[in-house]
C-alpha cells in the first residue's frame, strides 16, 4: 500500500497509510511494488526532461493556483540578489564552516559524520557534504589537490555502499565502516529502507559535480547505474521504502517545499516526478503575522504526519538551482513572516529544521505547522515551542539571498556561535543560550550560502 511519509534527515522516519492527493482531490491508490528496471537509461534525457518539468510545473502552478492567487495577497517584492563581492566577514564565516569538514572527516571511508563525533550519516548529509565541498573549492578555501582527493574518496565510498534490497542506498550508514545501520547507529544487516528525499539530495549534488567537473561524469554514472532510480518514483511522485517487522512498505515522501526540491533534483536525471514538481495541487494560504504564507493542505489530523512550512527547502533551491517562479514567491513570504514576527514582538525569528543539544534532539521549527503558526514539532507531531531556536543556517541563508537590515541584525546576534570545529546550530529563543550542537548540515548550508553570495547558484555553468 502507498503510504505518506514526512521525512527529512536527522530523525526517524514515521510512515502511515493515507490517501494521495492528486489535482486537489484525494483518491486511494495501491502500489504493489516499485518499478524493477534500472534507472541508468533515464540519464540520457535528464537535462532535457528537467527543463520540461520545470516549464510544465511552473505553468501548472500558475494555472492550478489561478483562483488562489486572485486573493488579495502581497506581491513577492523580495527578489534574490545577484552575486556580489564576498566581504571579509563572509569569507571568515566560510572558513569557520569548513572547519567542521576537517574535524569530522573519516579517512577510512571518505565520509563525514552528520553530527560532530557521532560516526553515522545519511545520504542527505553526504549530499550536503559534496555541495559544501564544491562550495569550498570555488571559494578557494581548499586547493585542487584536496578537492580531488576528497571527491575521489567520497565517490569511491558511494560505489561501495551496500544497497537496500539491491535497489537504493539505505537510510543510514556508519561512517567508519560503511555498514548499514539504524538511526541509533546499531547494526542493521538487512537495512531499514531508502529515503527518496535523501537520494534526491545526493542526485542534486552529483549533477552539480558533473556540471562543474565533467571529467567525473563516467565515474558518477557508473555509480548510479547500480542504483534502481526508477524505484524511487511512481505515478509522478517520490517513493521511499521502510522495512519494519520483516516487511518492506513503499511510501510517498515529502511535504510542501521538500517535495518540490527533491522533484527538481530527480528530474535532472530524467525521472518522472511531474506530480511532485509543483505544490499547486496541495497548496493553501494561511495568515501569519498579517501575511499570507503557503502551507500544505494535507492536514496532520487527516494524514497523521506533520506539515511544517519552514526555511530550509527554499534556501537549498536558491543556492543550488536558483528559485523558480513558485519558489521565489514562497521564499519571499516565508522570510517576510519571520521578519514580521520580529517587528511585531521584538523576538528574533529564523526558523527551520535543526538538531538540538537536548531531547528530543531534532525539531521542525515552522512558520506554520500542524494548523498553527510558529509550531515547533517533533517527527511524531509533539509540540516543543519552548525549544524554538534562532537558526544560524536560516539566518545566514536568508542574509545571502536578501541581505536586509533584519538579516544583518540577526546575523550579528549569532556571531558568537563559532566553535573550534565549525558553527554551532543557533540560540534558544527563551533565554538566548546557545544550541551547542555542531552538525554537517548547518555548516554545509553556510558554505553554500557564501558560494551563492560570491557566484550565484551552484548549478550555474
């Protein structure tokens, strides 16, 4: 049975049966198993299909949202800035971020720990590592020799990964051995499934690597020829797998923002992700701080999964591919709501997903989630609003895109988060204390942000 899954890296996957929304109607569909054929033949048409998907999805967004967009909503007057000269502060910020990848690199495998000192990782985070590595090279933080060494080691590790049921990479691997593990890093000889969102992030990173370094193309395609990429899509949507109790279930993955980001990445390799490429079929607007922001119509009450609207997927789209029409509109609204909360309350607000240095260890701090503004949610939907943080990666990300007085103010307030092994994740709203956890994703996003300031989207030729 097809199931829904709200899934992002850093936490357990929680899956459940549900109805798939298609063209704003909910119809039950049954998925017996993913497609069997390998995805390597799709590579030949990847870029062409990606362009087609982009054009069709934008047209679909405009057409399907025509009635919605007639509502008196504010225009997207914020636009991403063009590349500009990197300041000394920006360069210093990037150098601190690169420390994470020096301190947490595993020589024996070529991987980097997702959280400082904990030898475990996901494919999402290794995709972040590769994009951070590309950013570091183009910012001249590392020389060609170090870049080539690390890139070769990572690609060789990807080539050696044991695949879940011989199809796609497992959700979690131990960084010291490449063994498949559970999220607590205990052994899982059979694996626990694959995440289509995590695979898509790696696909994004590999495509950017091939664009920047076409000499790596044959090696990249040799790796992907072993992966059954067709298994991660079905009927135009992204499909993951979860194995529990000796049974494998296949599940639709993604909510607003992440779903569209992953679809754009998958389309770069010729995969059929048309239904997931635009949020128009699942879009509604909710008022937050007197502004209308985009939210996912698939309610947590009906579907049993959290539905947060937050910063992360729009930052990644901007830094890697550039924002399309839909993404530009949504990004402007999501940023503006956070700035408006500060204007209305005096509380600095920069929200996204983040690891935290205490239980429950991973939270989705949203602009709107599970029916409420500013909800802070666990994977299971438990509320932890008192643990809302001012996220450093969101702060530096929005500053890279818009560079406003507000983003500069927030950035100045978080400038003391630099640590010997990279940037700490943020500060708690309640008392201003540091969220001391240091992670791969925070530092990779910061490197991507600094690359965006200097050069624009990573996928630029």
